[in-house]
């Protein structure tokens, strides 16, 4: 198996994408996308529906051929070396792709054989993954009897049969209940700890913060932002000052004092009655000093004060102009019925 040389400057990169283009008729699903994923890390690819996230995964997994650009994954060219590449990657799509007529063990064994593992290797690998994903007790049952969470775990196990160097997770926790979602997150973290590189597409900001070390935001087929989570928060700009008066009765006077300050760039304050604090956006340390001075000049004693960067949801909204999706939760009692 001949490996190709990686692009210059991509040392330590498991995925290197440059200028990737994919059109469907007049629709530009990908319009010159650049992506880098460092070995042994998780890159979160964010974007609203229709942004091009799934098309990117389909191109990088050889399911569709890009119209232009280059992509090197695990040292293999996506277009020129698709057969070799498929042996180095795993893929978990938005919905569990398991054969419901086969048992959990049969599903994993079949995939192992398709990957040219010997019968002995395929059985051993299947049994090991069933145990790892807490499916041993259900191993002989048809997958049709599995709950949604169990099918997702089986699907994730199937993507690991070939011990991939790079794993694509395309919105892997869509529709899962919170418990199962946490189980999937824990397993992804364990995979990365074992050296697997993960490209994760998601619309859930909590998922991105839990798993990703770096983010790439795609909208309308283009990369519109990239960097670490804190770096993106800083790029959006602005901080929120949260002030709590020592006396809860001074909450309204505190808000009035901030509104009367009238500094350029400071918006109207917001009172959070649940926490007994007043929130006001600030743009500079000078404004922070002015706010503190105005409060103390009114004779208001500050109980606590702190600054907060924008949340990742706020970053997503600022960059894309759209709100992030909320996780679609499955009712636990309904999931248990299928177990």
C-alpha cells in the first residue's frame, strides 16, 4: 500500500483539505473549503442546516467525488487512493446504519469480514467492541429489538471494527436522550485518548464544547470562522460584566446607575433576578473601570463582580446569524420499552 506525501505544512495533520468544491446543479454545497485536523484531536465542524457539513464528510469518506480541490486523510488522497483510504477511516452518520435482521454480534462480524479480517479476527474484534460499548448482554438479539441508544452504540462500534486512524462523526447524537448522549461523548473521548483523530459535525454547542479542541464554522459552503473555542469567543468581541450588590435591595439602583452612565458602547443593563445580579456588556478595561467607579460613587456596595466571554451559542449566532439547534431528547421511559 503506497502512501502519498502529505502537503507541505501539514506535518502532524491527520486531515488536510484545500479548496474543496462540490456542486449539485447550481447549488454550491462546498465552495472552496479548507480544513485541518491535527492528529489525535477532535475538530468540531459547526454550521446551520444546509451549510455543507454532511457533504464535506461524504467527500472525505469517498462517498461522493469533489469537483475541485484536494483532500488528504491519514496520508491518502481522497480522489486518487479511495480504496486505501477506506481502510483507514470510520464513519458514523446521523442515523444508525445497522441491519435490523442481524444480531449485534452478526452486524459487527459482517463488517469485520467485509474489511478482510479473518473469521477469528472478526469474531474477536466484534466481541471486544460489544463489551466496550456495553452490548454484550444483547449481542445475540436482533438489532430490531434495540433501543435508539443501543443502535447508536452499535453503529459507533461498527465504525471502530477496522481500528480507524480517522473517525467521522456526522451529528452522532441527534435524537438521543441525555444519558445516552453522555455515554457517546465518553466513548468518543476514550477513542481520542487511544490516538484516534475525530472530525465531528454538530449543531449542538454543548457537544462541541465537550469534545472539540478546535472549531471550524461553515455556512453556505464556505468556512467563515475557525480556531479554538476561546479564540472564537474573543473574535466575536465584547465581554459581559456581572455585578451582584451586597444588598439585594440595591439591585434596581445598581441597574439605574449603569444605565445613567451612558458610556459609548455600553448597552442597557439587564437585571437577572434569579441570581440577583446585573449584566452589562463592556468593550474595554477602561469601561470596566468606569462602571465600577459609577457604582461606588452611588454608594452601592458590590458583593461580587466578574466578566464573562460570550457563550458558544452567542458566538454561533453572531457568526452565522442563526441560533444553534437544541438537542432533540428522547423520553427515557420510551427508550426503556425497547430495551
